[in-house]
C-alpha cells in the first residue's frame, strides 16, 4: 500500500517571546492510501500542529514530510499551495465558511484557486443539501454548515481529507451524521485523518493514534 502521508522525525517548535514551545517532538507516522485514522489527544497536545504539517499548511522545524508520495521538504510556498490544492481537503471545527457567500458559492471557492471545475451542486446533492444551495451560512444549522464545509473540501476531488475537530461544535447526533459522511467518503476511497479530543468520535475511524505532549503513544 502506498502512503498518503509520511512523517519522519518531525519536530515543531514555536518561539513565543523568549520561550520555545515544542508542539511536536520527534513524530514519525505513516498513513496509507485509503486509511481512516483518528488522532486523539487532550487540548494542547499538538493535534492541530500535526494536522497543519500533514497538510503542508505549515513546515516542521526538523524532520521530513511526504504527501501523496511527494516530498514537501524543499518545496517553495507556491509549490506547497499547488500540492495542497490538488491533493488535500481541509475541514475545521468552526466551519470557516465565508459569511457573504451562499452555500453553493462557498463550496466553489477552492476551485477558483485551483482553476479546476468541480461540480458544487453535485457535491451539495451528495450530502443532501441541494435545497439549501442559495442559503447564506447564517441561515444554516451547525450541522448543515459543517456539511457545506465537507462539500467544499471535496471540490477539487482530493485524495486526502484532513479534519480538525470537525464535530467539536456540534451536538452528538449531528456529530454522528458528520462522522457517517466521513465514513462513506472513506468507503469511496478517500484517505481520512480526523483529529479529535473525543474518544467516542474517534471510534468511527479504523485506526486510532494517540498523541500526548507532542509525542505519539
Ligand atoms: N502559532 C503558535 N505559536 C506558539 N505556540 C503555539 C502555536 N500553535 C500552537 N502552539 C502551542 O503548541 C502546543 C500544541 O498546540 P496545538 O497543536 O494547537 O494543540 P491541540 O490542537 O492538540 O490543542 C500548545 O502548547 C500550543 O500553545
Ligand atoms: Mg487544536
């Protein structure tokens, strides 16, 4: 099985004034194509930092990162942006929809930057929200907003979906619906990495990795 993501000895340090915070400490992790992995850990354990590095949103201080078989280590920020746009879809806890755009327009946004022509309407259909296409985010429930965000993550047909606490702002029933969407995307072949502090949510994944103080357990 080829690897979707491969981290080798990744350390990430942040300088905060005089202090140095070690958010990740020598993390090595392989995620195979088609896997559904949950990374579980307490607040501050380094989960978001790990996700940002797995998606080439941020660079490690030390160590190497391969995404979809390509080494991200020496890429320029333009090259990283291109790798992300073509390979990775992101889903966040607070949805990060653009308030002045409709649901349909929000789903289309990443396609503008990648100059691809994803079918936003079809993606809304797939998640049962085509009847909300012309609604603004403020006119949608939390669960609906997160489904729109998942459709947006899919617009460039990425191989990998990285989700950071995607159910953190949802009630448990709505959260379960969102997890079911991830499960079905995984069944269609998408590699999914889901980050959560909630062990119950992590159970949807087929493999669970635990992180503590920036180290995998
Ligand atoms: N941009 C940043 N600058 C400084 N410190 C940061 C930054 N991002 C995260 N940290 C620190 O790194 C550690 C891990 O943070 P994070 O990856 O956000 O953890 P989690 O997502 O598990 O809550 C924390 O101690 C946090 O305060
Ligand atoms: Mg976080």
